[in-house]
């Protein structure tokens, strides 16, 4: 594993061993990383004892976004117009890109706030329970009466086809005209703010601008509604994270080959975003920083690919956690790839989010096999 820890003098050093210790934090209801330990064959173990640095790595990840109840129904075929069909099975699980990403960060034992809205109903309580179980702070989760909790009906056919209907509900309605001051305050104290596109753009813009004004990096996952991203939002974002098809839609350019992708990324730079974190499924990922050579990261092999649902959310959230905790950009890519490779081994989204120890073990096993995760 090549990971990096920041020492007191502010330089980044390659470490062959990077471990996290945990302290039970009663305020966060979960274990939080208290420091990074640095050790290599040549250098005795040193710790990040500088309170300034450790305060920074413990700054929370603030995820602003959607929370849904995902209603899965297993059917033999879609009903025709006017027809009623019986499903073979069904279940309702907490989901939504915002809640998934917040739970991922919480599961990775990083202090996490979720800023979002649910309705005053059973679906809302399902989401609250899932977030709480994931170690996410709920102080900024608002319950609105103007709308039901957002939900998605996911119809699964035997051949693996999914047909999905999304009801935005409280994700899209009931937001105040101006975002609440206490919510903006949370953003100003964050290590990183993570956004997606399943709540109104005008809300994302207010949070992104507040973060930018406070000098807090903003990552925007391009997943969610398919329309163009407003200029004001792009200008306040530090890292835009699309997958290939989202990059194609955003730029109107082909993304079949790496050369085509590079040209599409250049268009994003022209639109005002300096860093693009591109997710490429089983082909891995790449980070493009304007004016620099792209950092490419291969997917880390999963023992078995069971279900890729949630892989994108896991990847983006794990990258954000690693960024807050001071890893280099390359280290962030590796950490995110290891987390996502664990996610695809388990069915479901929130159910498949990995714990930090599992991610570190996956990185160590990649090292032990002498493979380089990057190419
Ligand atoms: N088959 C796989 N094996 C190992 N890792 C994978 C696999 N598929 C995806 N990943 C990892 O997950 C990351 C994100 O996956 P992907 O590019 O599919 O995101 P996405 O399209 O945003 O996903 P989502 O379906 O969640 O919206 C990839 O960059 C890769 O690291
Ligand atoms: K999964």
C-alpha cells in the first residue's frame, strides 16, 4: 500500500504502514479516527501529535443531499396498462445518494453530518434508523410536513433489468427559500462538503457557496437529475465526480476512449472545475487536475462481484473521507477503490458499505500480493 501521512513539518511522506487508532467519541455515537500512525523500515513510528493537524483530520464530512426509501419488488414482468400483477417478493430499504454517502463515511468511522429532509412518516423513520446505525449525526436532518419522505419503486425482473420510479418528496419540496443559518454553520466547520444532484440545485448552490467562502473543499457527485449543472454550482465546486455516462451528458462529448475522456474533461475545466474524479466501473477511476497528468487507478479486484449497487456512492464518500484525513490524492484514490471493491461483494447499497478495518485489510492484501493498484 502506498499511503501518505502528513507530518508536523507539513510535508507528505510515503509510508509503508498506515494505521488508524480509534477513540470512542460520545458526541458522535461511533468510533472516530484520532490520529494517523506513520512507520516505515527506515523511519521509526511517528505520530501526528500536532493538535492542529489532528483537529483537521477529525473535521467532519458534511454530506448534503437526498434520503429515500427504496421499495424493491421482484416481478416476473412489468404490468401492462390497467393490469395488476403479484410480486414474488419485496422489501423496503433506506437509500438515496446522500444517505448512502453519509452512511459510508459513518461506517468508515469518520465524524459525519447528514444535512437533508425527510417527511413525518414511516419511511422517514426507516432512514433515520439507518443513518443512526451508520454512526451519522442527525442534528441537521429536518423533518418536513409539506411532503412525504422521498421514495423509489425499483422493479426487478428475472433477467436483471431494473425499472425505477422516483418520487422526490421531501428531497425536492419543503426546503426554505434561504438555507437555515445553523446548517450553513455546520458546512463552515467541515473538512469536506459532499453534494449530489438529488435535491434542488438552488439548495446545493447555497451550501457550495457557503463552503467555498469558508475555504472548505466541495465535492459534487454528478449522479442524480440529468439536467445541466448550473454555472454557479460548478464555480463553487472543487472536485466534480461523474461516471462515464454522466461526463458524456454534461459535456455532450463522447467518452469511449481515454483520449475522448481527456477531451471531455478539458471541457469541464473550461466550465470552471479544476478537478474531475471520474468513476469507470470495473475499469477503475481517474483523477484529472487541470494542467497535470491524470492519476489513474485500477479497480481493486473483488473476490466475487455480487451487486454493484452503491459502488459509486461508496467510492465518492470514501475518497472524501481520505481527503479530510490528509491522504495524498493518489492515496485517496486507492482508499476509495478498496472501499468500492468491498461494496460490490455484497447485495444492496447501505448493507454493503464497508468498515474501515476491512478497507485497510483490502489495501494490505493488495500490497502483500505485490500488485500495484495504480496503472
Ligand atoms: N466489478 C468491480 N470490481 C471492483 N471494483 C469495482 C467494480 N465495479 C466498480 N468498482 C469500483 O467502484 C467504483 C465506482 O463504480 P462505478 O464507476 O460503477 O460508479 P457509478 O457508475 O457512479 O456507480 P452507481 O451504479 O453506484 O451509480 C469504480 O471506480 C471501481 O473502483
Ligand atoms: K453492493
